[in-house]
C-alpha cells in the first residue's frame, strides 16, 4: 500500500504551527478490488496527538474513514464529517484514546459509494507534541456491570440504538436513557457502527441510572449487510475481504467473547440510498436472532416488517432456532425525527430473564424467550406457553397444549397461532387477559415450530418467538438455560392448559384448518413493491442503519 500511495498520491510534510507537523496525502481511489484500502504515514517518537482531516472530493462519491495504529484498530468514524483526533487522554467521537505509538499508522478508507470515476481523496495528517483536546475524565475502560437485579420477569427494551459515537448519530447516553425510561423501557443496547468507544462512557452513564440497563454491543456494518453483536465488548474487524475477514470469522469471534450475532433490517434493500442495509452475505452458523422489526409500524414499517418477518421465518424453516427481536435504529434520542425515523422503544422487545443484567438478557434470547411489540411499548403483551416444559426453546413430547395469553389488546383484536409459518384462523379477543389454546402433535420426524401473534387493525402487532416441538428424545437439546419460556413470572410454574374455560377459546387441531398464510417463507424477490417505496427512496437517509 505504500507503493500505491507513492504512485497515486503525494506524501508531503509541510510546516505547521509550533509543535505540529503536517503531512498532506492526496491520492486516487484504487479501481475495483476490495472495499477498503489503506494510506500509511509515519509517526515519530514524542507524538502525543494525531489529527486526520479527510475529504472525498466529490458530492456524488462517499468514502468512509477509520484509523489503525501499529497494533491495529484505533477507531472507525465511517461517514463522520469532522476530523478524527486521537490523543493520550482524549479522542474525538468513534476513536480510541491512549498512548501514541511510534511507527507506521494507516488511514483506513472504505469505498462506500463510487459514482464518479476516477475517484480521489485528500488527507491531511497533523502530528502534535501537545494535545489540542481537553482530557475526558468521563472515559474509563469498560468493566462488566453486575446488573440491576429485579428477579425473573419480562423486561422491555430496544436492541438497536445509536449514540454520538456513531458518525451518523447525535445523542449522548443521558438523552437516550431519559427517553427510554419515559417510555417504560428497562434496557437499551447501544449498537454504534463498527466501534465500541461508547463503552468507555458506560460507567459514568450507568451510575446515573437505577432502573435502566445499558447493554453493550456494536452494529457490525458492512457494504453488504448489517449485523448486531449483542453484548460485544471487543472490536471485530468489519472490512470484509481483507485477509481473514469474513462473515463466518466475525460471527465466530463475537461468539468467542460471549456476544450474540443477529441480522439487522435484513430486507431493507434500497440500493445506494441505504448503503449495505439489506443482508447479502451468507448466513453464519452462529446466528442467534433476527431483527424482525426496524422502527415502528407507523414509520413505513409494515412493508419492511412483513419482509423481515418473512426473512426470519424462512431461516427458521431451514431448521435454525432464531429468536425474534426488534430495534428502533434511533440516531437522535427521539428528537427532530424524519418521516421514517422512530424513537427509542419503537418497536419494543420483551425478554423473559432471570434478572436485569446483560448475561440474563443474552440467555433469554438464546432460549427464545422473546416477544416483539411491533409498534412500541403500548402494544398488547402476548405470552406463549406449553403444558410440557421446554428445554431452551424446544419441547420433546408426542403432543402438547399450547397457550397464548394476551393482555392489553384493544377492542376488535384477535390472536392466532402459526405452525411452520402457516397461520391458523384468528380468534377474536373478548376479555383481558384473554387466553387461547391449541393442541399440537409432534411430527413423525423432525420438528414443528409454533408461534403466536396478536392482530390489530388487520395486521400483526405483537409476535412471539417460536416454541419447537419434536418427538425424538435422542435429538432434543441436552444443554442450555433452564426452561422458562412462557412461565408465570410470579410463580415460576408452567401455565396450565385452558381448553374451553371461560374467557378462552381453542383454535382446534392444526391438521384440520391450516388457515391463511402468516409469516410465510415466500421468495422476497417475487413480492410486489409497496407504493411507499418510491417515497422511501427519496426521503430515507443514505445510511439508515
């Protein structure tokens, strides 16, 4: 890459202010090849701060920016417009503070969008022997937080929230927390793009919160799909195509640190309008969940949510046990939202966990103990239970009674069960709480997947993850969390079957009336485009992630 710089650009040290050395790097973006390239520069001993000013020199092209020191990752600003600054005791957002090692550093450049060719870039690197940034005492190395207790119950949260450490976001953690608590949430995952610098602010922010848990994580953002590393505390390389950098390797690296890998907005395919938002990569074996709802239904969400649910259900139809989760993708803490932006909490993910802690929430996802309120926290609650206790999300029995309990549903709502993606006839809800049940028989081979959903105004409003039913003890899970899916939070006991008890209904045998399709594993490419898609193409921001 040094040869590339010498051939395609210029490296020039120029006079600057006292105590500064300025290096100008102008060059041509390499044609074809990999999505990222590197521009090296040398840092002499005694340097205490580095500033990198960057420009893609085009109104049409989009370049992303990051920085590596001799040991590796030093920050990823992505589309940050401001310069990157790293120093001993402070750094600009998205970048890591700490010692400035002498040796070769590299500006990382991502080819996000190239329309005009030949494409060029301009870089100015300023090396200082005195800092320009004030110290940031609020920064501290991340330390795992014990949690907020609370005991076994359902917890409400949002798994896709951006803080100011994302280049395209604005809010500090305090503003996010204030909005989340005002909406009744118990946790938020701060999933900033390809960086974990937000974790350095967790200790100070968490100390101000007695009822809201900050969950660590990162949005693993590539040019062919975005994933959510829930619980991640160590950076993983996102530059797909570089030596050893693959989706499989990334998912394995996150799993090795105890994080869960989920796919964000998998069906949001808007081309260059939303760079890399739809999932085009292979599906890693470690996949644990899918974001079935990104933003609330009121923000053009129905079309995108339907396709995301179909994506999730298709993977489940291949035998993958994947939890359903949702995230707002809020970048502004609910302020100055655009036409297609949702605030923290829209949608809301409910997790049945042993306590309000990151490990307990991760265990709840792993066991499939999730419910997604597709609009927000005010949606009906829906709990799916069985009269045979599951291990994780799997029941081993020849037959079971499944029970769906609905609370808070508006008049005219209904609930239905779905078996292997096929919806059974909706059951009108006429009480609160309302309980519906169905008899389920295990297949002769393999396993069936069952879930439930509440229908409001003719469309799903709340959905559960699956319970899986099999009649083969030899292939049932032998390890995993203790079964708590659908348990009564006050007693810890499995809900009893209700049959035709007062205030409940039975939907009958699934073999008798499979009913209409719901959450079908249809081919997304064959679905007609919604009229609102044209509006999305114009109004949605370039990187809705």
